[in-house]
C-alpha cells in the first residue's frame, strides 16, 4: 500500500489564541497593549458555563517591555493552566514598532526609571567611555499612572473584562513584573504605589539606581511610611551572575569570554540586593521578600528563568497568599 505524501495547506499568519492587542495614542507617544486570557475561556473573553460554576477570583499579571516578554509570560501562564488548573490574565505594555526594529525602544529609558529630586541622573557610558546623551530618565511616575489608570482601570477592567466585575469570579490578586529597567520600574511602583499590585517581581533591577538616590529617596520614603491597607505586598528579586562569577567554558577564547562577561550583571549587584534584604528584614510593609540568584545566567539570559520562577511563585506557591 502506497502512503500518500503529506499535503501542506497555504500558509497563514501564526497567532496565539485568546489574545488581542491595541495601539494606545497618548500625549507621551503611542503604546502597544497586549492581553491574553485563559485558553479554557471563550474567544470573546467570557467564561463558559462550566467555568462559571467553579470560577474563583481571577489573578492578573502586568509586565513592562511587552514587546520582549509578553509571549514568554503567556506561555508560562498557559502551561500552568494545564498542569495546575490555574487561570490568569496577562497584560503586556510595550511600544508599537516595525518587525525589523529591535524589541527594545529607547523610550523605555525615561518610562521605566524613577525621577530624582534634584533632576540629575547617572547616565551609562557609550563605547568611547563617555556618558550617553541619547537616553533620558525619570518619567516612571507618569508611565505608572498610565498603566494604573488607563490600561488597568479603563481598558482591561472597564472595557475588555467589564463582565468580570458583574459576574462569576471577579478580580483577584495582581502582580507587576519587569526586567532590568523594568525591574527598577517594579521597585519604584512598590515604593510609590504599594497598593496597586499584590506582588512585585523585580528581575535584575539596579537596586541602587542613580548612584543610590533611588535608595535614599523612593525606597526610604516607602520604609518610613505606614500602609493604610492590608495585607502588605510581597516582593521577589532575582538576578544573574556578576563578571567575577562567570566561568570560562571549555575551549572558549579570551575574546568570547570577555564578551560574555560584558553581558553579566553590574558588579556589586549581589551586595546591593543583600543590602535591600537587610533594610527590609522584618519590615511590616512587606508580607514576604524572596531573592533568587540564577547561576550560569547573565543579565539578559536571567530574565527567562526569572519570569518562569516569578510567575510560578505568584500563581502556585507562598507568594500567592
């Protein structure tokens, strides 16, 4: 018996089911908002009848740099939907960019970094060792207001999922997740608006951003404050290896090894995180503080295990309570 050759139908654009996105026009520029909801829900974002019977409060995850990490986070959440029977809505906030461009926009510099009281910032150096002048900083509070009021309050809860407030389930716990500058943004959101999210997942943040002004200003104000709500939020901080921790691979050239070390975390990252832990030890403004270091990962590559670990902690373990 002759076996027929496979027949390939005409190719189509690939897309993830139960997702949508829109471009938001604002006075600060355009933003891309991407949203995913559980696979077991209907395409119109409503709950099927069998889900309504057993529906619990629906947790949600908001993340910065949606261009880079929205799909990754959705995949993690959907595996947990299958293995742990969880439900979660994922919201990514990024920038509309043509496919040929990089996934990171220069606007993330100001959008994701906190303001300093004196208006000065420690700019990173360019390839010639001079402070870069093409990056701005200090607009995180404006970006946070956009996410909190316009994206979360209006678009997600008021438009896309308005039915959740009226029907079964309702809104549950919320988490904010960000990497690198996004990790700084996450810490700033915790320090300035701790009641907006229940859990804050800061991956590879520069804890002492802007030569320690971040610690002396936003963090110090948060530690000195008394929360008027409860329970207090939880914080998870992750990071990869510093240059001195990295191990040369068998047969790796000097040039390749030096290039890898340039991708490592900032020297002093571990010490800075340890300092944060000491300052918040026993502090009533955090219900939990967890730190996770990823051996063998650098600043960029540690983002993926950080998101995997952070999402699982938020949805299935101690940080979920």
